[in-house]
C-alpha cells in the first residue's frame, strides 16, 4: 500500500499540473469520466461511486456546471434530488484532459515494455475489483 500511495501522490501532482491550463483537476476529470462511463446519476450516486462525501461532489459539480461540462436538473419524480449528466462540452473536456495528461503518463510508464504494462494494468484492475467488491 505504501508504494501505491506514493505512486498515486506523485502521479496526481504531475497530472494536476498538466490539467491546470485547462482549468481542470484530477477530481474534475474523474467526475467527468465517471459520468461518461456510468451515464447520468444523482449527486449521491456519484459520491457513493467515488467514495467521497456529497458536499465535495456538489462543489466539484458546481464548477463543472458553471463551465457547461455537466447539467444538473431536478430528477423526475423527486424535486429534492438532482440528476447530473455530461454535456457535449464535458465530453470534449475529457478528450482535452487525456491529451494534456498523455506526456506525463508516457513518462510514468516509459520503463515498461508492452507485456509488463499489460500485466500492471491487469493487476491494478484486479486490485480495483477487489476493493470495489469490499465497499461498505
């Protein structure tokens, strides 16, 4: 866990720096990617999926709504609940973010040949699946 924690911190710092010219952070990008993969959902759904509190998600979503990257509307049948959806601009921002992060991601994995990189991705997917299944 120590190595994973250190690698995460180093990567997040570099990637946030790469995203800064776009006015994005890794948190913004993670929410956009979540919505792209999962489709529209509530603030609570996003918070649960990302295992963060709702106020943190609401703050991130406010920034993304202000940018036009997501929409937030009253959910059908429950005006207290908000439905969040990715916009076309949000999809474009994901592409821009991926391009901005690519050079740093390339540096991070430059020492791995295709087979080792494939094994790393498989191992990380296995760890992610285990952690996802063990949610409380």
